[in-house]
């Protein structure tokens, strides 16, 4: 099968396509794209389950670390005011993890934009293909209506005018039969008319889903950015309540990061399977949804020398018939107009209709060629299999960095806030306030000295 122009499966497609797949019973599953088969669905769900396993292991590790930190910490000697050794290293490791998380957020914004660009390119290609198919139907309908109108009016009236000349009436009836034959041949060229599958509707559905996907990722990225910034602010201000709140929110974002990682990994694996050999799946799916013949679909999706134009015979017969009508009208104009002057107006109107029909016919021939629709097919594949897949991989990297950074921060934050001064609640009190414990103690000492 011929690949669309400008599209070749990338190295990432080949790499992801070679990854082994298995169902819930850990039996090998072929890597061919088959979303309707239960085994293939289980293989993708197993990829999501691996992310869930990673989430569970990370939560267990964090819980064990925090329990060990809280319960197995040696007691501090009374009166000790110096921070325990290694405290500064813990704080800086937490800050470094949050900065890595911020870098991952930048990668996530880029991946989200790339994915959106790829889906937009897919939607644009579908809209252009819909415009081409609609133009074909419109041209065919317009030409058929013009020819039928010419048969009903001008040619019928011309027969009545030329009744006295039998040979001229026969020539007129020959032109009439040719016009009816052309109209019948043209009706078979509107191959997409009445097809239930609409590229316009598919493009609208894809854009609708992509809009909410893009918005969900933007909200997730902004949420993690706020968590990182406010956690860094809490460490800088040594505010225990802010660090505690951000710890709880970090746990929520950690769950979301692992969940998005599973969805991204499954989408990337499935998309790589589709992009490795898209023609077979697209042909079968379009045949089922539209009911069109394999010859028509293969011509437009493959567009190579091995597949002939299924409309070539109709186009050839129509072109010959239009040429015959044109020559017959010229003969009638030479023979009939000198004897029947009233026929001149009818013949001029018929020639005008024929000229417009021939112009539309040449435009129809260009639209029916496979180059235009095949180019849209290639643009859709490039948007989906290059930009969108690349964006998914960047989002996968973001989720991985986010999960690692948040897990490190969740382990480091309790040890960091343990180093905060115990008088954190009185940091903002005024030194001259008599209700300040330190000021009250100095006041009692002053009275004793008196």
C-alpha cells in the first residue's frame, strides 16, 4: 500500500509499535491496531494499570518513609536548639524537586500545545475533504439540472420548430438522447451523496473532545504550578500551615499525575499501532461506515498507479457525449437557422448551457482525481501521527517528572517543616505587645529587680 504524500512512520512510531503487549492473562497480543477486539482493549488497559501500580508503589514508599520519620526518629536532648544534621540538605532537595517539577510543567505546556496542533491539523484536513466532497455533489447536481432543463425546454421546443425537416428533427433527438445519457452518467459520479458518514461531523466531534482535553490539561498544569510556587513560598517563609496545606494538595496532584500518565501511555501505544499501518484500518472502517466499494476507497486512500480511477469510464463516455452534442448543435445551426430563424435563439441558449456544463465538467474531473483527497488524508495522518504523538510523548514526560518531583517533595516536606522555629505562631506579633510571652517575661524580671 502506498503511503500518503509526505507521511512516513517516525522512529517513535516504530519504537512504540515494537513494545510487547499482553492481555489480563499475560498472553501475548499482536501489535496490530484492533480497538474492537477485546484482547487489544485489555492490552491498553494493562498499560493504564501499570501506571496505577506505579501510583500504589509510590504511595506505599511515601507512607513507609513518613512512618519511619515520625516513629523512628531519635529523641532530641532537652534544651537542644541547633537543627539536626542534614536538615539543610533535606530542604534543598525539596526545593530542587519542586524546580524539576516546574521544568516538567514547561514541558507539559509544550506537549499540550503540540497535541492540540496535531488534532487541529486533523480537523482542518477533514473539513477540506468535506469541502471537496460537497463540491463534487454540487457540481454533479448543477450539471444534471442544467441538462434536464435543456431537454425539457430548448430541445423539446426545437423539435417542434423543426418538424418540417425530418433529418433535422432526428439530429435534435440525437442531441436529446446524448444529453439524457450524460445526465445519467453524471449522476453516478456523486459517490458521496447519501453517505451517512460526514467528515464535517467527525471534525466537529474531534474538535469538541480536543477542546475539553486541552482545557483539562491546562488546569492540571496550572494546579501543579500553583502547588510548586506556594510550597516554595511556604519553605521560604517557614510557614507550617501553608506547607501542610500544600502537602495535602501535592498528594492529590500526585494521583492526577499518575492517572494522566496511564492515559497518555495507552494513547501513545494505541496511536503508534494505528500509525504504523493506517491504510488497512481506515479502508475497512470507511467501508463499514459508508458502504462504498473497495475500488473507490482504495483509489482515494492509496492513489497509486496500481489502482485505476473507478470513474474513468463514466468520465470518458460523458466527455464523448458532450463533444457529440456540441458538434450536433453546430450542424443544426448551419442547416436549420437559414430556414428556421426562430431556432437561432434556442440553439444559442443550448450552446451556452453546453459551454457552462463543459466548464463544470472539467472542474469535476479535477476534483474527482485522487490527488486532492489523498493530500487531505496525508495531512490528517501527519497531524495525528507526528504532532499529536509527539505532544503525547512530551505530556508523558511531564507526568513522569511531575510524579517524581511530587513524591520527592512529599518525603522531604515533613522533615523540612520540622526544622521550622517552634515560635512560628508568634513571628508576626509586636515586640511591644504586653501579651507577647517574651515581653511578659521581661516585665516580671524588671519588677523583681525593683
